[in-house]
C-alpha cells in the first residue's frame, strides 16, 4: 500500500471510529452513524450531506444498478437504494474496514435490503465489467493517487450508455510542494487536480458528453460537479 493511500485509510478509519463512538468527524464528509429515519431525511434534504450531492446529477431510475466509489458510511448508497427501488441495487466500495462496518450498521438500521458494501479500492472495484448503470462518488476521487485509473475502472464497470455523476474537489490554483503533505492529501486538498486535467482524464478513459461545473472560482480548491457518459 502506498504512503498516500495508507494515510487516507488511517484518516477515514479514525473518522469512522469517532462516528461509531458518537463523536463528530472533522472532514465535513458523510462519515457518521445515522439515526433512525436518516435515509428518508436525506431524500428530503439531499444538499445537507457530504461535499455535494452526486445523486442530484445521476437522475436515478427504478431498477437501475448504482456503484458509489469510496462509499464511507454509506449515506449516498442507502439513498440511491431507495431511489432505484426493490428491482434495483446500490453498491458501495470502500477500502477502510471501519467505514464498511459503519455502513453495514447504517444499512441494517435503515432496513434496506437492496444495498451492498464491498471492500476494495476505487481504482479496481470488485464488480464485473458492464455491471452497473450509474457510477457516483462524493469527494473521494481527489484522494486517489492515480485518478486516471479510477476513471478507467469506472468506465469498465459501466454498461454502454451508463452515466458517471461525481461531486469532487478540483484545484483552482497550483498547490505548492510544501502544501502537498499527507495530512492535506487526506483532507481533500493536495490531491485535487485542475478541471481541465479532470476533463482530459475523462476523455482518455473513453467518456463522452463531459461537463464540469464549479461551485466557486476563487481559492485554492473548490467543489465541482462532474457528469459524463459511456457511449452506447
């Protein structure tokens, strides 16, 4: 395991432990244990979760299969499972055992049967090729060292015509070498890349109809909403 990946894993393992103990996590991401009824609340007030709301871009339909890259405590997966209904299924992949345990506890608490949490990396999701209709991710791809590998694997698991809908952090300014420490990488800063580089990686992976909308145009990094499609 690389030094960066291990730093990210440890950061979110600690966040999961704090959440399981009833403490607040410090990243602003959807990492906490959910109270009863939280999934229905998330459906009603989606923008209150995470750094963005990729499900708002995904336009999920009943019966679809969805994969969440870096699913954390599983909030987006459980909301997706509700949206696709009993004929559909939502998968989450995460590399952190503590987060997977938290997500499974949240799934059981919400009583949702059509959701599964899988251990793995977002560069190599443990699902067959062309097995899902939609890939989502919420403030996670920036944490990967090889973002091209993540996007190529997302393309692999999508069926022809499938959709990518991502909320992520992108860089608005160059990030100095001094700022590229392990702590800032785990905090969604040092790993952010410019939007034009993101677009290039999507193009190289094979995606079409790429759009990237930015929340802000000032500061070092900002939230971006990324949409793309796998050709039929």
